[in-house]
C-alpha cells in the first residue's frame, strides 16, 4: 500500500523539478516538467526520448515499470511497441525481395495457395500498403468467441484463408489493418525458412546493433522490461503475455536507444542494412492505388504531415503497451514515447514534440486556446445521428457546454469549436458540419486525423421497430467464416446477441436500431444488417466490426 510518507518525497521532487524547469526554460527542462506533471503515484507511465541531429537531446521516464515490486520506469527499459512493429516487418519484406526470395509484385497465392481466389490477385506490395482488402485477424479472432484456438500464427493464417470475401477489391482502397501483415510474416517464413523474428534479427537488429530488440514479451522474461498494464474498474490489470508474439503486425519489444539506431539509419546518408539507402528510401516512399492515387502510408510508416511539418511516424497499441514514434526529417528531429499504462501515447509524445518544434501547445495542453464560443442553440443544430454509408458506421453527436460530445470513434470525445461549423478534439481530429446555417446540419465530415470509409456521414433518423418487427430478428445465425453461431434475442425491448459456443460465459452485445434491418453496438464497434430472401423473410445477416477492419462477414440463419 502506498503511504503518505512514501508519496511525499515524490511530490517534493516533482515540485522541485517543475520549478527548476520553469526557471531554466530550455526545451529539455520544459519537457521534463511536462512529464513530471503526468506522473500519478502508484501507476505505470511512459519513457520518452528526443533525438536532435542524431543525438539524444532529452530522455526521461515516469511511472512504475512493475506495480508489484514498485520498480520505476527508466529510459533504458524494454517496452512493447505494438504496431510500430509493422515498419520492421515491411523492412524484412523489402530485404527478402532484394535477396530474390520473391518479388513485391508477386501474387500472394504463389506462397499462400490456401488463400481463396478473390477474382483479382493480391500482391505482396498491397499487403504492405494496406490496400489488400484482407480482414483484420485480431478482430476475426475476437468474433469467433474462441481465442484459444488461434494463439499461433498458423491458426490465424488458416482463419484468414476461411474468409470468403474481402473488405474491398484489392488496390482500390487503403484501409489500415493487421491481416495483411500477418500474411507477410507467413510469407517470410515460408520463403526464407526462418521465422520473422529470426530473419529480422539476422538482417535488421544485428546489423544495426539493436541488442535489446526482439519479438514476443514472453521470450526473454521480465528483467529489464516495463510490464504492460491496462486500467480496469478496480485499478490495474497486468496484461503481460496477453498479446500474441510473432504475428508481423505487432509483438516487437525494444528500447528508446535501440529504436534511435533504427531511426538514425532510416535517414542516414549511408545505411547499415542490406540494400543501403535505396532500401531506406523505399521505406519512406508512399504507396499508390491502382488509379494512381498516392497514399500517406509507406512501407510500414505513415507519411502524413504534423501541423504543417513533414513527418514520418507510426503509433502502436496493444494489451497495455502504447507507443508513438514521430520523425521530422527537415528538422533532423525524432520524438519517441513508449508507455506501459494502457493509455494512448499520442498526447504525451505530441506535447513533447511541440516543445522541441517550438509550436504552441494544443489539445489538452492548449487550455482551450484557438477555440471560439458558441451558444447552446448554435450547438444544438449539430446534435443527432449521422451514418457513413460505406461502412454503415453511426456517429452520435450531443451538444454540451461549448462543446460537442461525439461517440462513434475509438472512444467518446469532446470536440471544441474552432469555427461555427468546425470542431477539434484533444487528438487533433477535426470534423466539419455541412448544411444550411439556420437549420439542422445535414452532414458530418472528418477532415483531419483518422477517417472511416468515405469520411462523410449523413444525418439519419433512427427507426423505431415494433415489437413484432423486433421479434422477427430473433434466432440463431451461423458464420462458416468464423465457425461460430450467434444467437439473437429480444430482452427488455432491446436486441441482444451472444456467441452460442461460449455457453454460459458468453457476454451479450446490445444493439440499437439505426435503419430498417440495421442495428449498431457502439461499445463493441459493431454493425449488423439483416438480409431477406425473396419471400421477405430474414434469412441471414452481414456483420461489420471495428470501423471496417472487418466488413460484411456473412451469417446464414439456422432453421
């Protein structure tokens, strides 16, 4: 138990640090003061580092690395970086292609013959750029209700091979996900006869001297590593080992020092990796759709500007570990943050980046600057339900005190007004509303930050099914793609669903009506659309999950 006596030195130390930082005013001192302000006694936290001209300009950490022993986080500890893994998987693919194991333009079925023929070949490059249409393996596993069956890479590849359809025609869209990177890891293994972990060690980690970088949290014990935690109702849960290790889309463990070696090499005049600067240039080159449209995604790296400044970046989120790496080539600056507190690292890392970039604070750190004041009547015209037609994803908007409360994204956000119809949240996602200025808004458009589907949501009026209509949806529905049966029933006037194979352990999903035959569950990011036969009777449904990562999984009604 943490006592007042044990907390007091920490409080005094933080106060001293912040006072000293305010007096000195250097970027490093201000960054240290900011991190100190994020400290919460007895909780996990983050390690943050800033590279300037290839050298450390700042490195610090806060919070606990191990809540049981009370060991503190330090900048030298190993953290999981989740989807930051993708840039290393992509680099391994590029090196293997250079070594003639395969071509980036090869049809993946040349190496994965069990994958269905979807009518148009999917290339290895399309897996890298997220233009493949492959469903997300992690979300599929959760929808099966039987994750124990899918703990290995081979089992998950087999699950993807059971999918009869794609999210979209390959090469026609970009949709970030994890399924393609799982298949990349499998292709590496089948062609090189080495696991992705072994191949990356030989071709990336060892040449760059990344001696504390490896795949899988359980492969080297807990010594020298920050343990991951997720916040739960009664405190914190140690989530160590809950994320699969060798899946290409995640599972990498590294340190700030090791990642700095990778980042410095990425922009060096001479590269320490096979392929030299041609390889590192490829990693930073945007992909393209079949119609020539350039993407803001390269080989496992995001290429979108940050506040008008050129940026190469990627984030990661997985089972208690959160990470963000931001690199600014023109400024010769890199800002990296690895967290073990289950909280998205973006806010912390962006705040430190702003300090070193000389930018005004934003989001929560901005204290509401650059916003305007709107009356409740002005805000009320935006309240309502909006729907993106491609994914059938709803967005619920409520008016608050000089803010809009928007639910339908990764979590519920407060959006502050920047202009009469333009709003921003703490993660710098910007939305705009369209329609007459003196009437209810007709559209919601995502203009900056993450987008779902087309990014344009049209106002809809949710339906109110009768009791008889609600009862017609009840029944069992089987998905051959998931090998799972969902049982829909009506409880207290609300449509619910459970996975039959889970028995008494099954948790209920609770759905709200949106349009005719269409329901949503925002808590679980799920939309179901019931299908009818020629006789007008319901004979199945399509399920979309996690903002389109899983689109239209087919279920047939069990008679």
